[in-house]
C-alpha cells in the first residue's frame, strides 16, 4: 500500500494510529461483548453499502471475538433500516452502517431521525459525486461543459443519476449553485439509480449524470462515457487523472458517505471498544484493498469528527433541498 493511501486513512487523527495496532483488549467488568452482534444495513444485499458493511463486520468480529450477523433492513427509502439502528437497545449488540440519506430524510418529511439519533463509531467511506457525459458529448473538460451551461437557456440540458430529491440530484443542484446558476437550470430526469442513468446517458437520453465515479466506471471502461471532474476539494487516489472541483477553483463538495454507528446513548466503555475496533478495521490492508478493488473511496474519521461531518452534511442537504423546493416544513 502506498504512502499516500496510508496517510489518507490515518488523517482522522492520532487516535486511529493508537487504535490500529492494539492487541486484543480486555473488556473489563462489563464483559462486553459476550454474545453475537447484529450489523444492520439499510440498503439491499449486493450493493456498495452492503459490501462495505460486510467487510467491516468481518474485520471487527475478529477483534471482538464474537460473530457479527449482517442483516439487510430495506424499505422506505432507507428509513426502515436507519430506524432499526436508532431504536435498538443502546447496549452495543446492535450497530449499523448509516449513509448520507440520514442527513436528507428528515428534510423530506420522511422521518424524525437525524445525525444526532446515533452514537457515531467512525466514518469509513466517502465517494464524491462525479460529472459524467457520454463519449459522444462535445464537452471534453469541465470548463467546456460549464461554458455551455452558462450560455444555454434553463431547461436545455438534462441530467440524471437517482430519483427526484436523491443524493445525486442534490449534487447537481449544489454544483449549479456554485456556478451561479439556478437550481433548476438543468432539468432533472429521475431514474431508479446510477446504473440505468448511465445507460440513458450512453444512449443519448440525458446530457449529464452526477453519480459517483465507481458507479459510472462500467460505462467509462466500455468507452461509452467519460467523467470530467469530481465534486471534492482534492483529487481521489483511486482516480488520480480526474480533476477535482477544488483545483478548478470551485469551492463545492458533495458525495455519498458511509459510517458505522450505534443507537444514541451508548455507554462510554462499550463505545470505546467499538470505536477502537472500527478504527482498526478502517486502517487494515484487508479493508483498503477491498475498497480499492471496487473503486470506493477510503476515508476514516473518528467519532467526534464524524459527528461534525454529519451535521455539516445535514445543513448542506437542507440548503440544497430548500433551493430545489424539496424540503418539507
């Protein structure tokens, strides 16, 4: 593993470095854990969130000495699974992987849950949105596309990537606003996800797709699409030839993220055990190689930074939804 990758993973703070190489620990008077744990996944089996949860669970269970049963609780646009995590007993035996949607759903009026409904245990992944066009598009750089957007009347360009009000729709809105354009300057075409949106892009049905680059990679590798930039401050180690908005002079970042969490109110001693285990998992070669192999971004933040990150994301999502008329209340 490269020094660059190692520095990226360890950037979350000195606590990770201390935790990553600790031997198995004694769990003290609480004797935690003394039975199997459950890891709740709010999304379906076989997807990126499921894969991330399962590799983390497989590493954490080795440290804890207890099996972790991964359970997919789907439905309600993520509400069912996120609710199952938040409402479980705060005893350390039910944890879960929470996603960017927890900073979105309550703005849409789908649930009262928000980032403060959880005890954060560590952020483990961020995948910034990408800006994809078809291989037949006349635009070969981000600046060329932006110039065309600014010259075009509202509604001339179309974009897709997810359903109305989903993460990649909000990525488009925030990007347009960062360019000084209105939220509806590009017409959003709802889709069932990134894969069908990329197929529509390749077929010429839409002009832009704002999903993550890993989700677009199949069409890119097939020569039917290309990515012009990622919506982050810095380049991705996984896509070093792809410019970031930050280096293009645009102060805007947006992406999907995943973190490990427990219900709010988790006792401090149990929280520390789980926090150390997640930190070790996120720093392991097993995890990094697994994520690299799928093009997923490896990013670790310890719980305190994860909490701040989620609240900042919550505010940004609220602003984007309000601009698009998608916020409720």
